[in-house]
C-alpha cells in the first residue's frame, strides 16, 4: 500500500491506500512549498518527511506528515529550495537555499552546517535567476546512490556543480552540462548514470558527470522540468516538458507534455491519458517500485501508469478546485 506525498503551492497532500480505497489528507497549509524529500520509515513514528518553503524555512515530520516542526531555524534560513536524503543513511540530509548555499545535517535534521566554498567557484559570477536577477539558488540536490559522498548540485540558473567529498570541495560545471537544471535523478542499479531535466534541454551522463550528452530527437518541447527513470530498466526515461517557462509554470497559460525515451530510440509523447497540453502545468514525476510504474502530479490531479506511460489512470481522490490553479513542487512515493 503506497503512500504518495505531493507538494503543491500551499499544501502537502498525503494519499494512502490502494486504488478504490484511497484517502487524501491535506497538511502544512499556508506555506509556500518549494521542495520535498522523504526517508521511508526513518521517523519516530513512520516516514520522516522534509518540506522546504520559500517563506518559512525547512519543516520536518517524524510521523509521516501528521505533525510538523521547523528545523534549521537560524542556520538554514527562510528560503529552502531543495532537500535530499542520503539513501544509505537517512540521518544525512542536505538542503539548498536562496541565495545559493548547501547545508548538511548528520542527525536527521536537528543540526545543520553550511558547506563552504560553493560561491567561490569561477562560474558563480554568472549565476542569476531571471525572475529575480539579483540572486540565484540551489534548485536540486541529487545524492549519488553508488557513492553518497558524491552530490550533483543544480544552481538555478547557471551551473550544475558537483562535490565528491560531501561538500568539502566543489567542482565547477562541465562544458557540456546544462546551465538551467531543474531536476536530476539517479538509479541504484546504474552506477555512474544520471539524468537531468533543464530549461535548456535534456541531458544524461554515463560517467558520473564527467561528460554529458543531449539526445533530443523527438523531444519537441525542450523546456524540461522533471525526470524519472524506470525502476527495472534504466534505459526507459520519462520527462515533463513545455515550450518555455510561462507555459510550464503558469496555470493561466499552461501547455505541457510528458515524453518517454527507450534506449537509443527517439523521444515520443506518452501522455494520451493525461490532461496534457493546454491548461496543464509541467508534471512532477516519480518512479514506482515495479518496472513500468510511474507517478505524475499536475495541477489537474495525481496519475499513475503501470506501462511506462502507454496508459495513465487518475487517482480516485478528491482534487480541490484551488489545486487546479497551483503548480506542484514535489512528489515522493513510499512503498
């Protein structure tokens, strides 16, 4: 019986149960949610859940989102844009902020230390977030499951940087990496591989970020937002994409799609059963536990597929009308 955590603009929706017997609870209301991470079963009474907000810092639940407490206050700051948990050690947690900084906790979120040197990188002088050009932020942190000391860190906008020693030192962007990475993913059974969805297109690496390739044949919309890889086949990749930022994020002018790539084949649309196109903001994607299983959160609802996007089915839960005017910021599925 999976638990689905979906972060919207101003609330976290927690869905439990199997199809036909699902319940949906709304929590963490009235905060500007920007990111989400879950350590399954690591809390005192269930999943440990982290939500980063743009107005009130980082929040933690030790009981699967039933109750919340703020953590990192006075250290991490109010604008938390990314959060990640080491898959091998749920007590090691990472947070990224605006202005760009990376923080680490080794005790499940109680205490935090900044990892110095990030903005000393040569490319930092060119970093800028267009809607707020006076600043930039850490949009995504991806822990390498094959080597948890290795992190991919996306700066929006300007760079994908890396550390191979838990932030003791930083490696600047590679010449062929994307500059506007929105999300990345890795795979526990595919060491050295990583996939990136960026505003300047899709990218993937097979050598731990040393080099990046950009297979985009068939990808007609190249402002990419979310990426997910099949649980059993790392050559099957899904991305959400639009023509640009406005059509990706703004419900009033939204037009976005979901694409799939299998191996070396061209990208193809795989959203026939989604309310894709006009009115749908870019989906946030997550892989499931079985081959072909994926989940999607949009402003039109939650959806799941068991055949890698050939068909999708909407969750049988009430979707508040207010959510149709919001943009999902995170999706995690726990089995």
